[in-house]
C-alpha cells in the first residue's frame, strides 16, 4: 500500500488467500459439527409448509420455521421442537447448524442416543479421549443441537448425564436447540420448568397429535370456539363507566397473559360477567399460535378423574392426572362449582399445589369469593409473586330482559 495508507507496512492476505482461508475454516467447522451426511439438510431444500397436508400442521410448521430462521441468525436461549417422527424436526435443526457453519460460526449436532454411546465408550480404558474432556467439549459448545431427546428406557446413569448437561447449559444460558417427540408435559419437573421458562426457552409444536387430553378439552365446543378477544365488547353494553373501565382492565390483563403466558391469572365475578369469554379467548389465541393449552370446566375435570378409576378406562388415573398437572398452560373454568367432597378438595389441592411449585402458567375463573375456597388453595391463588387476582364487577347480562335485540346478541358471545 502507498505510504500513509492505513495498511501501509502490514502483511494482509490477498483475495485468493482469504478465500482459501475461508474454505479451510468452513471445512474445519463442518468436520467439527458432527453433521456428516446431514450437512445437505439446509433451509434451501426445506419444504416451507412441511410434509403434512393438514392445514393446521402446515401453519404450525410455518410458524416454527419463522422462529427457527431467527434463531439461526442470532442463536439465544433454547428452542425446543416438538413433533412426531417425520414432522421435520431433524431437517430444521440441521438447517440451523449448516446456516451457522456457512456464516463462519461453530455448531455441534448430536443425537441423544449417540451422545450417551460416546460418553459410555469414553469410560473404556482404551479410549483415546478422557471422559471429562469429551463431556466438556459438548457441554460448552457455542451452539448445541440435541436431536431426539427421549427419556424412555434411559438408565439412571444416562439420565444423570443428561441432567448435568442440560442443567449446565440452562444456567449458563448457552444457545441450545432440542428436538423431541415427547410431549413437554411428560418431562419430569426439572425439565418442564426449564423448557417452559419464557425468559430462556421457546417451545415450537410442529404437528398436533391427538392425545389423551383432547377428550378433556372443552375448547372444541361450538360456543367456546367463538369466544375471542375481537368479539369481547367493553363499550357497546349499557353499563356504567366504572363497569366499562373494569371490563377494559380485565380485557387488558387477559390479552397480556395470552401474549406471554406465565404466572397465574385469577378472574373472579358473577356468572355472566365475561370471565369465561376472556379465559376461552386466551386459550383460542394460544392454541392458534401452536402452544399447548388445556381448557376445562372443573366439574368436568373431576368427572373425568373419577371415571379413570373404572376398569374400562383406556388411561390410568395416575397417567391422566400427571398429564393435566404438567400441561404448559392450564385453564380451569368455574373453579368452586363442584361437589366439595374431601376427595374432590384433595385432588384440586394436589393439582394447584403442583402447578404453584412448578410455576406453570394457569388461568382460573371462579364465581366464589376467595375466602370461600379451601384455604390451602386460595392462599396460593393470592400469592402476588405468581398470581394476579382480578375481580370483574359486571352483572349477569345474558338474561337481562331489558337488553334490546342487537346488543343482547353481542352480549351472548361474552360468557
């Protein structure tokens, strides 16, 4: 370079050398990635709507693809891809790894089964690599992709290694992409908490599978399907200014919860005040965005639990109760509208206490004052560290004979 130029007197690589260096780095990153033949799985040869012909599954796949592309550009936190075999989990995860490598950044891909085999073989006295060295390499990878996480059939030793790995990456906030065919609610307490932590993890459902909880969900009932935020009308009713403002605040609280489901939201008020409409609106919005949510009326829940004791039940009581307890978002409608038998009270306490301790997102609607509910339950409902209790002061307008035709029809969609 001429004298006086910034690079005068410096040795810099020419264009040819720079290209050669970039190619060597890409080859090195590809070799270190453990992708092997999966290096051909990229965003370019990915079907943008997935392989499933179902419109619902295609929409879920497209939503997941949008999030995965963002993660590939700037990997932060965790992404958990959930779907059955053939839903595209591996292709999406490998596309992220290949994108990062093409842009000069490292990524390490491994199936969980292969990881555990590696760790076991490292104990062999003839192994060329120390166990700690191998584990540290995987544990501290700049971007780790764990394909097909499944605890079924794993030994206590294997589970302990996975526990250590995932706990370290969660606490260190290291970018991690996990694929699994296991429903999130079936993971044990530690991982359910990690996977559902909105500050670190984002769960993407690739395909809706019929499950044992589907028959429990009331959201498929025709009226509840129509209850959405768009048709919750706070201003068109003949209500006082105080009631209107109260309804607007209830709407705001419910809308905020639907955007970021965390903690608890307790909606209290008379029958017909709009609390069920808002709870169903939350559920409908979350379902459409691909999140796992269960909307159930409490008396129906207790009936299902009782029936699971029967010899003709296809699902054991314990398995059903565990699935309900661990669902990422649970909406309990008409809490307190049940026979207050000791058995019912105990089951509801177990459910509430588990979700309280696990900090799982929960919405509860109730007609009762909280001091009329079992103290063990109500004390958790009012804990400000997790729960927002909001009293809706509107009266029951569904049966208001003074309401004129058009506005009465609008009110029917509220609760």
